[in-house]
């Protein structure tokens, strides 16, 4: 069984006091952002000792069981407040997703 290194999404949290979560949308590169694109929702957690510490989450936790083909994607993150309003998006463009491990070495021996 091979191993594909997971990617981690990191961003600086919103400074708005009423943010309760973030929506993450992952789309093929060049796809225009839209609030109608399905989103994964992640909880807004703040480190009380460092409120501006980056939010980090493994993209595999965001994507879940949905499958992405290898290729380049744009990642959009919006802040969501208690009323369900969303911020303008943070856009992280042209992120390569290499989902295939290399071929295993062959013809080995131990002398």
C-alpha cells in the first residue's frame, strides 16, 4: 500500500467577532467562485492565547469521501457569521493535487 502525503489548508482567521465557521470550496483551476458551489464547513476555533494563529485543516478532512482527480485546483475560503452570511472569499489559486504515489522500486537484493 502506498502513501500519498496529505495537503494542509492554512489561513489567518477572520477578525470579525461573530464568525462561527468557514466554508471551503475546492474547484478545478479557472472555475469562477460562486456561493452556490457546494462547500465543506469547518468550525471556527480560536486559540485564546493567540487569536490570530492560523487555522489549519487537512484537505482530506474537508473533501471527505468526495474524490478529486489529480490536477490543479483553486481553493476558496469564506467566513460565516451567526446569521449565515458569508464573507468575500480568500482565493488560493492553482494548487496542484498529486494523488498518485510513485512506482515502487524493483529488482532488489540483500547480500
